[in-house]
C-alpha cells in the first residue's frame, strides 16, 4: 500500500533528506573529497541540525582542510547535542593544543602543509630536512599511486629533487610516466616484496646515501622496511595502522601476495614500527595529525630542535577510523607480536 503524500510528516521528510546528504558526504570523505563533503554536511545541518554525527563529520572535513580551530569547535558542538559521543571526546583530547607550544608534536603539527601529499606530509618533510639537512636531494618512494598525490611529488616538481617512484599497478605507472616526463624521476612498474626489494633498489640505481625513503603499500610496509639492506636513508616516512593504538606491538603476517581488501587488516602498529626503527638505527620524530604516516630520522642526524619521541607522544588516531567509513576486521586474520 502506497503512502498518501498528505499523510507524510514534514519532519520525516527533512530527516530523510538530511540523512541522504550525510551518507553522500561519507562517500565523498572516503574518496578524500573533503570540501565537497563539507558542503553537503552544511546543507544537511541547515535542513536538520539534530541528525547525530553531522557536527563530528564536519570536524573531520575541516581538520583535513587545515581549518583546525573550526574543526575543534564543530566537535564540541557535537558533544553539546550528544554528550556521550566518545569519538568527539577522543577527537578533542587527541588534538588539544599542548601547553608547551614549542613541543615537537606541536612543531610538526603547525608545520603541516598539503601541496601534493595526502595530508600535511609535505610541510612536515620540509621541517625535518631543515633540521637534518640533505646530501643529494634524492628519494625513493615505494607505493606512489599515479604520482599526483604522494610524499615526494612536492620535492621533485617544485624543489628539484631526483629519485625513483615504484608502483605495482600498470595503469598508474603509465599515468605517472606522462606526469613526470620532463623531470629526472625514474618510474618502475614493480610489485615489491621482502625477497626482491634490494634487487629493485639496485635496479633503480639509488645510491646508498639516500635522503628520503617513503613506503606506503597498504600491507607489507613493515616487512619491506625490515628487509632493506642496500640503502641508509636520512629520513623514512612509513604508514602505520592507527586502529591498533599506540601501545600494541603487532604487525600483519607476511604474505608475498598480500592485497589490501579495504578492511582494518593491514600494516603495523606505530609501536611495532618504533621497535623496528630502533633496530635499523632510526628514531621516531612524529606523525602527521591525521593518523596516517610516521616519520623517522637516522640516529646520527638529530639536532637540538629535533629529538626522539615515544609512540605514546607522537600517536594520532586516524580520522578515517573515527569517521567510520565501514572498515572492519576480517575473521581468521592473525597479528604477529614483535
């Protein structure tokens, strides 16, 4: 039996419209289209500001757009409507400005700048290299996508660095080769494993004295870094799995054929990477505030302004995890303790 339009409650119609806008915004956020998502969330707020979670999602978008004061205000607004909303409490507490504005965590946070990177990695790398210097202005990035949004694009496109990009997907490599065609950037179509990473590095003709190594392959990142023996980069940036928290010391089981399935089973906890880094001669200096990448510096390069930090100090939760983009933990997947 069909409903008579006259019998529909106007409030119900508005609720449905606001929820539809919220769901569309979530899809856009999953594709990192935060400005468009924010527009839809603002429209939903205008229609019905009482829909749970709208203010929190606005906070996530604003944070990714580097409008951080507004993000905190939006999160606090959600708490006024929903005092038991734990995500907002965590969001505010993890992003509360520290009393000591000169702290390293704060320095990295205010240095964040997105030019070509996914979040604020471009600015953090600039800050770190100002402190530790560089030798050859060269890089190696394992897992670059199509090269338009990665950790080294800013360095090669705007600062004259040279280096090698490695990507497993042929379509992305084809695009990257066109994108960087006039630059001294070597682009390789390779699937990197713990068994072949050193031979691929030798093939790329990357020298031992490398300035920057970036690893982001959504899976075996820990195992790839552990296996590298042919280079000693000054700085390493590597993705961590923020879902695992700051105190766990766990990593996925090594599987040469691993492909990320969109779940929470990938990579390693921040503390696991800190332990590995120490074994390899590196110290953690911080993480980006979106809870995605960790930054490590070779132990012999620390300056007065740059110092070792512990995982508990550097850790940020992932905004993607907070926003609940449907990520789940698959059954029958094991974590290894390190």
